[in-house]
C-alpha cells in the first residue's frame, strides 16, 4: 500500500511540475496566448481534480482512497 501511495504521489508531482515547466517555457519563449491560458488553467484544475477524486473516493467508500485502489487492483488481478 505504501508503494502505491508513493507511485501515485510521484505521478501527480511529475504531472503538475510538467505543466508548470510548460507554462514557464510558453511564457518566456513567446507561445500563443491561448496555449498559455490553457496551461495556467490546467495548473489550477489538475491539482483540484486530484484532490476531489481522493475526497470522493474516501467519502463514498468510508475508507481511504488508497484502500479503494488496492481493492480494485486485487479484483483485476484475480480476473487474469
């Protein structure tokens, strides 16, 4: 379970960092206004959605989101 938490957290950090780097480069290198606006919106929306998904999973199941993900992964591995 701890390994899954770390992997998911690292994926989130990499995604958000990539968006921030792309935003910075677009602003500095003179990209289009539409692209810059989209990247700025994504830099706010992506973390909010990540938090909302974890919150909904915890609320619906009464368990932590990681427990829900672990159960889903166990069900998928049993099907194979």
